[in-house]
């Protein structure tokens, strides 16, 4: 059996240092790139949040709870604060009970979707931050009948959101997201 001596370690030390340096050189180009993508994604989310007014998310939460499975409103409706089924498209009419909060959120999400990152890493960050909002809004907009026969409000008024769900829809189902409200 060969005895391990200090001179054996000294012979292998330069090789280990060079191997470690090569490893760092190989991964270093990817490190700042990932950080840049993260920062860009967070700027997009910050722009979305900046477009909202303080009470907008509260109105969204009320509507979200009003469309829950436990309440079971008819398709295309939600249960309003008085306990009556109300059509979802009432959120897009003047004088709606939410004071255009839902419309403002939908328009901000449409703008976010127009700038939505096509890089999967960055898209995942954006989805984590606003995924619950996007998913519920997408669902609601699909339930509202469009002006043209056979189309939905989503197709007519929010085409970028529709495109993003066509592109990433299967991934969205697997990716986690922040929970803003529970039903």
C-alpha cells in the first residue's frame, strides 16, 4: 500500500487549482446573465404594480372569492356583496361596483403580457409574482361573451394575454405562484 505523503498533495494541488479555475471560467458568463433576467422581470412586475391603485387588489379579492367553487355562481357570473349573481362583464361597465379596479388590473396585465418575457426563466419569475391574478383574469375574460358572435372578450380586448396563455399555458399549470387570496 502506497503511503500518502505531503509531496503527493503538492503534486495534485496545481491540477486541482487549474480544474477549479476552468470550472469557474465556464460558469461565469451565465451568472450575470441570470441576474439581469431576474432584474428585468422584477422591473416588469413593478411596472404592473405601479399602475394599480391601492384598493384595486381588494376589489379583485372580492371578485375572486365571489367566483369560487364553494359559492358556485353560474358561468360568466360572480356573487356580489349583496349575495346576488352578477354578470362578470359588469366589471367593465361604467359605474361598476369596483370603480374600474378590475378593468384597470386587466389592462395592466394586458400591458405586462405585451412585454412578457419569452425566456422561460424570466417568465417563471413574472408568473410567480402575478400568476394568480393572470390566471383568474384569463378565466373571467374567457367567460364574457365578445361583441362578435362566437368570440370572447379575451380574444377581442386582451389578445396579448390570450397569446401568452397559448404559449405558456401548460407551463403555468406546473409553475408555482404567489397567493393573493383564497376562496
